[in-house]
C-alpha cells in the first residue's frame, strides 16, 4: 500500500522533515562537522582548512618523500591541540616511530601508536581508543585474512581501504591512508583506491632536494588547485612561507642564459629562475629539461628557429628551473625562449626583468591568466620591469614597469639591452628563410603571414 504523500507545500511553508530519510539541505547540521586544522599551515592550505571528521584521505608519494614524517608532525600538532590521535604503524616498529618522533619533537602525549598489519587489530584499536584522527602507514602493508592475496595486492589494498573508510565514517574519525606510489606514478595497488576516498593528496619531491610539494589531486570538500610547499630539514618538514625568495636565493644577476618568470602554483604566484645552456652538438642534438614540460621546450626550440631566426636545431639544449621548482604552464614560454636566446648569444637579458607569456606556433605572444597577481609578486621581490604579451595589463602593478610585445621577435628586441639580433655575436643561421631575413623587428616573411 502506498502512503499518501504530504500535500504540496505553498511557497515559504516547508513541511517538517521526517525523523529519518530525506532532510532539507538547509537543515543539515554542519557545525558539528568542521574541518580539524592540523596546525601545519601548508597542509591545511591544501586541505582547505583541515581534516574533516569521518572522511578518508589518501596520501600518495614515492618512498622517501616524507609521508611518514609529514603525518607524524601533523598528529603531534593535532594532539597538542587536544585531539586524540592514533598512528597505525604497519611498516615500522613502535620504537622506531618513537625514535623518529623524538627527533622531530613529535613525541607528545595524545599520539597513540599500534603496531598492526591485520585489519581486525586496527579496527579493534580504533574501537578501543575512539581517536579523532587515524593514520594508517601504509595501506599496502595491511591485510584482511578474509580476502585473497597478500598485503599490497590489488584486492587487499582495495578491500582494506574500503573497510577502513567505512569504519571512519561510522566512528567519525578522520582517516588518513599512506599509499606508496611507483616511479610511473600509479599507486602500487589500484588507482581504484582514489574512488574509495574523499581526498587524494600527492606528495612530490626529489629526495636529493629539500623542497617538497603537496597537492590535492581529488578533494570532495574544497578546491584542488592549492599547493603546499615544504622543506625537509634535520628536524623534519618545515612549511616554506616565502617560496619565491627561496627559489631566487642563489641567483646571480647578469648571467647569460638566465631569466625569471612567474608561474602560478595552485593559487599562488611564484617567482622562479629559468636557466638555459646551449652548446654545439657533435652528434644528434640532445635536450635535457628539468622542472619544465620537455615537449613544450622542444616546441619552443622549433618556434625560435622558424619565427625568430634563433637557430638551435643543431645544438644540445639544457633548460631547467632552479631550486627544484616547476614551471609547467605556458606562461613560462617567453622566459624559456629568452633564456635559450641569451645562452646562445652569451649575453644576459636586462637586469630586473621578468618575462611572462605564452608563445604560439606563429611566434606570437599570447596572454595568460592571473597577470595582476604575477606582477604583484614580481614587484614584491624587487623586479623592476615585466615583459608581457600585448595588450599590456596596464596599471596592474605599481612598482613594475610593464613592457608589452606582440611577438617573440619584439620581445627579444625588448629583452636585450643592445636590442636583437646581437649581430656580431649571434651565430649565423644555417640556411632557409630565417637566414635571409633582414635584421631588426617587424619584418615578416610571406611564409609567416600565410
Ligand atoms: P619518510 O617520512 O620516512 O618518507 P616516506 O614515509 O615518504 O617514505 O622520510 C623520508 C626521508 O626524509 C628519509 O630518507 C630521511 C629524510 N628525513 C630528514 O631529512 N629529516 C628528518 O627529520 C626526517 C624524519 C627524515
Ligand atoms: Mg614511510
């Protein structure tokens, strides 16, 4: 028998909600479910505030990036603010965890540890302690005897993660699973894990460099664009408050092959140095790229050759972003091109200059987003002028003189104090239309127009 539906409500008169079942969204309680700030500013930034009670988060990264360190520090900080925390040590013995915590100053009361690899022990530990935050390090090291396969197998990882996420939801604890990622970037264990959790964080960094970047790959409770930056030191991870200053720390003004650009990481503009080294190749020309998109660099080498007469085709080309930073967005194009040209001719670009802009196939400069933010950051770090695509973002930054260019050729002319080309220093292009092009700007060949 069907029950009679309540009479349709008149405007403004919402019928009282039933005790269970559908609830008006506006009546749902959020106050009891605020994110718990971990107290690590860079982590909280990426989590848009902190860990949400009842949620499941996966922290992925290659071995040695600092996942265990980061989470231990987070637990200590949460415990210091009165939260009861449980660390499930599935890979390390408790005394090893204690030793590390001691070194980090993270052995505070309020952080509990259980050495366990089987699911039942973990579930029991959570039921007994009733923690607000549970970290399982790592999901690949635990198993459920009811599931086929050993720890780390696809089925085990998936089933264990699912059971733990369900447990977190029921108990209201925030769950964080550590997941090791292989060199190829896939979670050892299935990518399907990403669907089982609310948030997927990726911790990246070269183990030989101090810098680490934390990014949200998936986040149900906030935007995914933010990046947290950390530096690994003797006492664990420290948030990097002023990354631009860090990236420019060792820069020598006035060296050939060096330019500065301002990529946006997440929502944060960063000022970084691009360095290029161009050398004549004896064999097949090689390209070495660090911190940039290698395909993009190849593209720019071709555009420089065909559209601006900067012939790099038979050269070995090395390009990198210094300090372990990345600049994988097209806004770095112009700086890469200028660094390559500068290295080729052995002359530095204007001092105090940043270059921001995308370069198109036709050698034209294309505008990029967030220009005011980028210029403001450059100004804050003392840069005096910015070379950008026309039309310029006028009045965007008080202390930065904005120089607009329409094409790569125009930009080269504006970037070098002696103009472009530096006739006596630039290597003569080998052949083809570029070689016959008159010097100076503005001369477009028919080929370029067509
Ligand atoms: P770890 O957190 O164990 O990485 P993961 O859990 O991702 O495998 O730490 C990785 C590296 O960081 C380790 O090889 C040593 C280094 N490290 C420091 O430099 N300083 C420190 O204070 C700690 C705890 C680790
Ligand atoms: Mg670890």
